[in-house]
């Protein structure tokens, strides 16, 4: 079994079988990974409080079949983001895009730098995240009707959308840019 230590941002945490949870992390060294949090749903799980979305953490991971978190240290959440609705909304959208659009286990220094910059300044721009992932909104047209007035991005179909077309999809599939 191999042991790794890496910095990461928590994208989200989802329940998995038994009392475990899965932490979806964007790591400095491996890009996006899914890591098991053993007994993460028990009230006294010592790791859970550290794994709030958007928080910067340092994790120790054991790798056998997939990753398991064996230790985690978190930094205080960025106050800039928590206290500002616009920054909070931009960060939420950016984290959704990273969660849905990044390939698993592929290191991405540019994206990592965007997250580090967010941690220092509170500022992250979902359009910049999209462009870093290869979807450039400049000169993009609505992928459904060809309109040049783009308002959103469908992260299931990877399509840019105008307002009229965005309204035809469930909100849970769209990020408004
Ligand atoms: Zn359209």
C-alpha cells in the first residue's frame, strides 16, 4: 500500500456504502480524485469537519484499490468568500464546473493556481475556470440555436447556451455564467 501527502480543495462530499463517505478532492499532485472517508457519516468522524466544500486541506492518502483518507488538516475557510455573496456564488459555480468537467487523476497546474489564487484573494471566475478546461466563452455561440448571447453552460452536455435555450434545461444541469 502506498502513502501520499498532497494539498487539496474539497469539491464535495457524498455518502457511500455503510457509514463511509466519498470526498471529491481537487489535489495539487493528482488532479481530481475520489477518496474514501471511513465512517465519515458517524457523528464523531474526526475528518468530516475538515472536509467542508471549498476548504483548502492537506490530506494523507493511502492507495490500494482507490484512495482512502488516513489524515487531514484544514486551513480556515477564506473569509473573503464566506462574507461576500457574489464571491460565494462564483466559487460555488467554479467548484461545480471543476467537479463535473475535470478528468480523474490528471494533474492540472493551471487550475491548481486558479484555486490557490482564490484562497488568497477570494476571487475566482467561473468563465476563467471554463476556459482553463478548454471551453472558451469568447466567440462561443449557443450550441443549440447559434445565438451569440451566451448566459450559461450545461455541464452534462458540455454546451454553451443562450437564455432561451438554457431555460429548457433543468437548473441542476446548468451553470449561469
Ligand atoms: Zn440558444
